[in-house]
C-alpha cells in the first residue's frame, strides 16, 4: 500500500520509531519500515542480541546503523526475543532491499498481545503519522 | 616544468622513490580485504606518478576512491624499505583534490556537517553522562565524538573508573577537535578549536586527558592548538594517564590487545597499555600482528563513514587473529576501534571486546 510515496503494507502494525510488526499468531515478526530504511541509507550494522532476551515494551533492546545514523530499536510489546535474522549479520543491506520480507529483523513471543492495540494499524493513522514524519525528517 | 599540484611540489622525490616492491601490499588493510592494487600504497604511488607525468588528471572520479579509501594507518610507511611517507603524501593529494572540487561526498558532507554542528554525526544532544560540565578542576576529560555519540557505555565506564580513582576532573561542553578534517583535505574549523581551548582554559585544569588517541594527537601536534602548550597545559591519552595506577583487580581470562593505529604507529605508545594489562590480566597473549605491525581495524581516516561495509570487513579480518590466539577478551583503548570491532564481531565468535578502561571498571564492579 502506497502512502505518500512510501510502501507501507496494510496487514502490519506500525510503531512510532518506524518498526513494523506482523502478527503470526503466537509469534510477532518485526522489522524496519520503508520510510526509515530510505531515510537511513544503506544499513551497515544490526545488533542481534541473544535469543531468550527479555523485552519490555518501549525499552531499547538493539541498535542499528547506517553510514551516517545510529538508531535504537525499541520493543513494540513486552515478551521474549525468540529469533533473529542471522542473514543480517553479514548482509544488513537486506533491510534496504526487502525490508518487509528477507530483511525481517526479530521474532518475538509476546507476553500480552493486547499491547498491539497501542500500535498504529489503520490507513488513516498511518497517513497522519507519516505526514508529520515527512515534515520532520525529509529535507528538500 | 612547474608542478601543477602541491603534492608534487612537496613529495615528488618520495613518490619516485617508490620501488614498486609491494611490501606494503602485505600489510595494507584495504588491499588485504579488496585485493585491488589501486587501493594500496604501491598503486597510489604509481597513479600519482601518472598524474605528475600528465598522463591522467587528479580530477577523475576513480581517483576519489583511490585516494579516499585509505585508513591512514601508516602500516605501509612502517614497512616501506624505500622510506616513502605514504600517509603524508595522500593527505597532501587530498588537499589538492578538495582544492579542485573533487572529494568523496561523505567527506564533503562531514566538512559541511562540522561547519554547523559540534560533532561529526550532526547529533543535537550529547549524553550528559550524569556529570556536570565546565567545572573548575585539575583535569579535563575530553571524550571525543565517537565516545560521546557511539560508545557511550565505554565512556561511562572510564568516567566511573576516574571516579573510583578519585581523580579531580570535569567534562566540558566539548566540540569536535576537527583534526580529522585536515586528514581529509579540509582546514580545521577555527570556531571549534577556539571553543575547545576557551572551555579548557576556563576550568583552570593543567592536564587534559582524552579518551580518543586521535584527539590527543590533534591537541598535541596541530599548531591550531598550540595555545594549550603555551599556557602550560599537558594533553595525554587516558592510557598514558593511568599507566602507574594500581587497580587491585585481576582476571584469569586469556586476554589480547589490539594496538590502535592512532596510539601505536602514530604516537609510539605500545608499552603503557601492555603494562596496565599485565597488572590486571597475567594471562596475556599477543596477536600475530602486534605493536608497530598491528593490522588496522579499518575505521580510521574517515573510512568508516565513507566505506562502512569495507571498514567492517577490515575489522572482521583483524578479529580472526583474536580467534587464532584463542583469546577470551580483546582489549583496545580507542572508541573508533571498539565501535568497528563491536559491529564486525560475528555471533559465533564468543570473545568479548572492551576498552582497557571499560574492562578494569567492569572487574572492579564485579568485585563490589
């Protein structure tokens, strides 16, 4: 789904720091959205914590870097980190190439899926949010 | 015939001294990773000769990569039997390139960023490190850009260590020393130099301790910072400062040490870190390439900003040596090296990486 020129698929939740979440039942898959990967430029490093790490909603649990930018990855919900995309260790550019597919970053076992309600979901919410982000970050 | 460029005026003889032996290829981190001759000192000297002979011009896109993808680690100079000072030649050629408007966009960008911002990342808010700045004190601790914005945990550790040792120090509202710009072909930035000097003088401190060996080289060697020496202020790197302290902790772990190029080859500081490490880690082992032969981590000379994938690739090559000596811990004392190594380390590599000061702080915390 194209929103203001950015690819933002409909079936995902979005977190305000530009991470998407896909609900796969017992597992949530997380990655970086199209807006952020374009703004960051080529991703050169993704911190991949050990599986089993406890996550708290809103708390930073990893770092991600492009040539010019250091970003923090915040847990969208509380739970446990159950898997990381090991391909990103030697090919972090997958995030730029295919941020919703091969560039997925983390898999989480949520402790309370109700926390997903705190994230953005509808086209209207995402559109309003993206408009603000474009104004804030996209220089002419 | 008059030389067209300053690099020829200053270094023609040295460029012609290059006997094309290729010893430099054995030690060049960029060549080791890419196997591209033009990215190695020998190739650079061949190309610079072509420019001097008028066969090619400095204003060419391919030469941007040749002359800018270099960490200025000086391993080539160390190994050169013909006495060619490759880093100085490259820095002069870069000045000529900037003069004719030819430069890597990342470095052009870094210069532009530093005109407006006080750090190389254009970040607005430094960590406050839970400590006041600009106080009166005997020492100033100057963190540096990488320590402030990319390795804040390591910086917190060294500050915690200084507190434990009851050192009277203050942080300042520091800005980038801007020494890196001269290596890229740009002038240092007067207003930032002035800010740093004024802030240091206002503290009344007689010693500036830096967390970054590049900053300490800049403060000690660049004439723009001569006022510090004139006013009787010493500048030293944290490892020089801590050399004679006893920390009262030890570890049995197998520890190795990476000599940062800016501390080692550029400043000749090899013994002090080892003396400190031997006090805390008797089970110390050298990597195959150590001291003046240490292989560069790949971050220096701006390469981490302009060629980050290759920069991390170079770090990965160096980390293989840590595995070769089966070390549990890799120590260094440079935030740029620390950052690049941390990014490069693979998950299957179970050794840990710290600055020496960070590791000592950790051992002391574990004892508490």
